[in-house]
């Protein structure tokens, strides 16, 4: 354990072998991964933080983005941490503690996770050297007033938290921000609200060492009913695309067609598109910045493999460089999340040139 480990330790933790755990929640596309990465940049490099992520589908997009920053990360896919993967989370935490000896673990939940079962699992592991330090909720100020009305889980995330982190507030007017804060206060008046700086994030001293009192084991029975009501299958449509690449350049996905798809997906219905995609040409992100890497000499033959991250109408492309060899046979592994996605399925299928057996759909009910 690092010499500086006590720098961010909770004041109730007196055993040096105990690892504090911080849980990040927030609706799909709220910006949890970016917020965490910005926080990690401000922490002493000797302070060893390990990240456990839960993602929809099997694309592991956000985990790939984190690895590009050379952060240790363990991912759990194809399920929601608050429901089917809680048992797996216990094993993952134990393995992370044994392998990486972290000074702190950060858990980033999927966008539809209710934090109660996660908190209870960590509290049950106190005898194994884990301490629940805080539950933090990231609010997307641009879109919160829209999805708050349709997502019961988003409302719960804003209600059950130690700190509310206001993200993307620079992208709206002061009047719009006042309305967002009013909506959040209707759900949770007493919890502090902190703005996330787009460039520097949040000071770790603000979010570490909070010693949460939320979700004690004694109150589990009274809160458990909220869990079943908040399950993601009731409110989120899911389209998953898995295409394998044979090495034939003719298979490469048209960069122009794929970007055109992203530009025409309405943000009110399509919350996220994320995954890996092998494109025919180098691309830039939505801000028209230069492509992050120039085409390789054989780009016309092998294409360029990107991590695509599309949230509420905004998108970025990040070239995959870390462990890229593990994805040599990938043409596309994408997950699309939102509401009313049936009407957009033909557009997605056409842009990626996917056959019916390369697409699976899970509709909300």
C-alpha cells in the first residue's frame, strides 16, 4: 500500500488493510467515466486507485477509454450491478484487492443501476476489508429535465446520494441551470450540489472521505422494494450489434455513413451509442477536431478501429491502441440504448450493413 494512502482515507477507517470504496451513479450518458478520469488526474500518482465498471452489453466501451489512460480497470458486462451481477461484484472486489492492493476502489455503475444493492454488498464485506465511503450521482444538466420524467431510476439516483455532481452545466444558460437545480431539489433538497469543471473535474478532497450513512444493512428490508421497481428492463430499449471481420477490406464500415447515422439519431429517443467500430477512413469527433491519429499505411486494407461514444446527440471517436490486438477480428461491437428504438433499427442496420443474425434487441416493458 502506498505511503500516501491516508491522504484520502475516511476518518472512520482505522485499519490500514481496509479499502474505501466510492460508488458513482448517474443516468446513461451523464458523463461518469469522464468525471472519474478527470478526478484521477488530480490524485497523487502514488495513491493507487482501481476502477470497477459495469456496462450494458459486451462492448466494454468505457473500459477501453479508461485503459487508454493507463488506469487499472475491471469490467462486468451483460447485466446491471444492482441486480444480476451483485454476486459477481463481490468476487471482483476481492480479486482486485488481492491483485492490485488499491488504496481506494471506485465503482462506476451502469446508467440504470440503483445503488442500494451495491451498497449493501459492500457493507456486508466490511469484515473482508472493504468500507463504503460514498455514493455520488452525476447529473447531466443538458438532458436531466428530459429523462427525469421517463426514468424512475434516474430519480432514485438523484434521491439516494451523498453528493450530486452537476455535469455539462457550461453547455446551458444560467436560466436553464436554475431549472435543472430546481428539478433536482424537488427530488433531493438537502444533499450538496457541486459543479464539475469540464477541464479539471472535481477536487478529490471534496468527494473522498465522506463516510456515508446511506443504505445501512438495518434498513435493507424497507428499501428493497425500490430495487425491483427500478430495473432497467422496464425503461430502456437495447440494440446490440456484433459483426466479425474476416480481413476483407470490402467489409469495412463507411465512415461517412456511420457519422451520418450518429448525426441523425434524435437525442430525445437515443440516449447512448457506444462500442467498437472498424471504419474505412480516419474520422474526427463532433467538434471537427483533427483525427486523433492519421491513417496507417495499410488503412485502406485494415481500416481503423475506433471506440465510439455517442451520448444524447454528441459523439467522440477514440482510436483503440491499448490491447488492440485482442480485437483484430472485430468489425463492429455496438450497443444502442434509449426509448422507442424499434423505429430506428432499420437505420442502424443499414449504416452498419448488419444482417438480422448480427443484431439482438431487448425492448423495454
